[in-house]
C-alpha cells in the first residue's frame, strides 16, 4: 500500500570553513589518506588497503599504531595499522608490536598487537605471548592463545616449544595445551549447527 | 468508540548542557611525565621510583617505566595519562564552548585544550553534527599556539545553530604525523529564550525526522521525547500537565484526528541555561482514529503543548509514521567477557543502529542472545573470514527470520572489523552466509552502532557507495550514518525478512 507522506523537511545547510589543502603540511594530508584506507570494514576492502599502502608510508602507519587510544574511527585505524605491520612481519616492528601488546591501555589494541606478533612468524615473539596467555583479561588471553596457534602454524610447533621455558609456569602450561591440541590428529571441522541462548530477563 | 490514551510518562535525568550525550569523550588532564609530574595515580613507593628515574634522565617510552619494575597495569595507566619526553603523540584533553554555553542563532567559539611534548604545528578540525547537513570548521595552529596548549575555533554568523543538540567531532593533526580526536555534544539553548521540542524516544542522533509508531498486538504505540530548553538566567517553573493533538496532515492545516491531556506528575522546573526532558507513550487501540490512520500507512503529526506557571504556553511537533521492520538476533559471543557496563553499551549501540534506520523509516526488533565462552570456543577472537563463516555455519539461528548479528570480542589481524555473509544475505539460517559479525570495537557506542548498521545494510542488499556521510561507505567513521531513499531504502524494503505491520 502506498504511504501517504508529509513532505520530508529539507535539512538546512551551513558553509564549511576549510583550510586550503595546499597549505596543509604533506604529512597531515598523507595521514588523512592513510586513515581513509585503514578505516575499512569488510574483507575485500582490507585486501585493497593492503595493496595500496606503499613501503614509504610505513613510518606513518607505525605512527598511527602508536597514537593514544582514540575516539570514533581512530581505534579501528590503529587496529588495522597494527594488523598491517603484523602481516608484513618485519623484524624492526617486533619491538613496536611487543610494546603495544604489553603496555597499551586499550585491551583491543593489546589483542591486535598479540595477533600481529603471531602473524609475524617470528618465534622471538613467544615470551610476550606467554606473558599474555595467562592474563586475567579474557580478550588478551584469548588473543594470545590464537596468536600462539597462528605462530606455530607458521614456524612449526617445535620452534614454538623451544621458547616455552622463557615464560611463567602458567604461561607454559596454557601454551602447551594449545600446541598439544594442534599436534593431536585432526578431529575434523565440526559443522553441527547449534543454537545460542536467549539472555536471561535479569540482564535486560 | 476506542480512543488513544497516554499509557506512560517519565521524566529523563537532566544532562549537563556541555556534556549532553552519554557518548561524549571524557575530559583528561594530560601532561608531561617528568620529575615535576604530580598525582601519578600509582602507589607512593612507585611514585618515588618514577620521579627518581625522571631526575636521572628523561623517560621516553612505556618500556622505560616497565624497566623500573612497575606493574604492567601501572605502566599502561601512566603511558595513557601522560606524554613522555620527545613523545610524538598529541592528546586533546577537553573541548568546551568559550562562554560556557551555545545560544541559538548566535556566533560562538569552542575552546580546545590539548597537549604535545614536541615542537610542532597543527591542523584543528571540527565536524558539526546537528539537525542540518554536517559541516566542518578548520584552522591551522602555529608552533607557538601548539605550545600554549589551547586554541579557539570560531563559528561565524553564517555557522550559527538552532535550538537542539549539536555534536562536535574535534580532531587535531600535527606535522609530526600524530592525531588525536575528541567528541562533545552541547544542547544549543534558545536565544528567544524558551522552547519546547519533540523528538523520537531516546534519540541522541541529531537530524531525526520522525517518531515511530510500533504495532503491539492490536494497538499502535507511539513514544516521543519532549525537551524544554531555557536560554534565560532564571529558572522557569512549568505546570506538569500537557495537551496532545494528532493531526492528519501538518498541524493546523490538516484534520485533527484525536487529542487529549496528560501529566508528568511532580513539579517541573527548567534550570537557568538548562534543559528538562520527559517522554510520553501513546497507546492507540484498534478502532481509534490514530490506529486507523496508521493502519492505512498514513503519516500523522503530533503536537505537544505545555504551560508555564506564569500562564504562557509553549509547543512543539513531530511527524509520526509506521515503519517497515525486520529483526536482529544480537548474539554476544563469549558472554562472560561482557561486563554489565559492556552489556549496557552494546544495547546503546544497537539503539544507535535503530535510530540510523528509523531516520529512513525502517525499524527493527531485537532478540538478545548469547554464546558462553565454552560454546564460543575460539570464536571470541576471529582471525580470518573463514572463521567468521564457520561461526555462521555453526551458530546461525534460531529460525525466527531475524538477521544474526554476532558481536565478538575482537576481529584481529585481518584489517577488517565486520563481515556480512552475503549481499543480500539469505532468508534462512543455514549455510556459511547467514549472519553478520562485528568486532565489539572497544564498545565505542556511536562507532559500534554505525558498524552494526553497515554490516546489516549489506545483509539487506546494500553495496558500498561513495556519497559523503553515507552508512555504506567502504571506509567510514561513527558520523557516516546517512541512508538515501533511492536506491537504499527501496532496496532494504525488498529483502525477504523485511515486512510492514
């Protein structure tokens, strides 16, 4: 049935006051462009971002990764900058990723840096992962566990095991459990469909 | 004959006019971490250790603090609250109107307080979200202005704002490559100096056009928020009763369908330079004039009138309409990892998503669901598209014809923060395409609300666009929330899971 509508109000406008782009420092313009590339949402666009960022832009990608915890879209730009550095796996970025994984105030950033360490494929990252895998922060511990799995797939289970003595006993125990599970015969991917639970009324 | 009645009223807690949204940034006092730094917020013996080290030489990184033997939690707190020597980062501490308030149709200035530890120049940019089209005001900052730690952004006579909420998204970029962001919302007060405005219930997103009438059983329920704004230096006493009128067509020029009165109860005083809000729910049973109009998909207008204790009255109005609707199964993945505060923020984000769609006359119902940590297993942190599709395959449902929205603790290492199973998504709960997944995004409410809206938009058939401010931009921020009529609205309503009452 056709809707009988009132006319929709026209939204009023105000003029913007913009600084001419020619007078804006090049590094600011370059960062604007990088953030536009990094603030993507979907997998196919993440591929586009990876293909468009040039090695010369990596210092600025590192700068984005290191910025303060940000509002709005700033967090996603940071996360994706860290993901990019992790996927490149450059040795010079290991310290940066490790510092973010250990010292950043934002759990989501620490989790991203831990995953980046896993993706870097460098076994030297194991001690940082062992420190995080026993964390009381659920996200940090889960990300460290995943990162250890990703790292072991890249460098081999034995290479990761060789570094386990560099962690606490709790970290070593949890990491061993991840590696043992990987080493056991594949159980096959479960495709059994199950149903989530409805939240209890007391939560709503 | 059945009649519409006021089924519920409630006053809303008063919010400060310069921190008007619960989603605004929290002000911070950010300084340099050196031997003179006060109030570090850590144990006294550790303070001594930090200051002694700072006297011996500059602290340059968080690793320097960790080397002093500080617990990780303290290192994280200090690295976030302070800048180090030679730190390239920049931080915005606060943004406030320079006169303490913004008056309608008057030029104004915002004072931006910030901190940087190195010599640099900057670009200050303010994106304004208000009832009209968003606009931006920029200015450059010299090295001297950057060193001063605060600067003003002026809004001219052509950039004045009407009464109502306005959100300012402030960013500061430096020529050293750093950037900081801050968000603040102000209630713009009437210069005339008193007004009443009507908006959709619980609406914090500016620029909403209409309130929603929802079918509940054999009735329609319409919920609205009434806001009284006082731009004067003396409080205004109000009578607690109100009158309401629903019109077929614009108020005053169409036909009055139904009218009546109600009361908020208690006493109402609108503070000097402040606001007061309350919400009203109307129930229109089958057979009532309003029910019949809404059932015929006809738009209405509602006018609310209130009276000051001095006898003068004030009124405001808004369009009311029924909407197309669909459903979302919002499923927390790894439920134990969501605190009660996280839970509240998640559903505030879902409300933001709903407002985004309701501005385009589409609404949705929500089924609140969860997967425990044990059920979720490795799905709490998604590290590939394939894993996200495993999640859909194993956990889509129940078979209620709602879209599954899985909210995970993190999508890490991938470069994306959301995924829709397909464009459009299937009208079944089977296979590897049934659902969308989103990173909980630090539970930043406006951003997460936009992200859920974006991925659900894909599921409903929307592809990426390049129109500035649109929800379906491939790369976007919390402020990109517009949906157009053609083709976006027309596409959404064709999805098999979208219906109209």
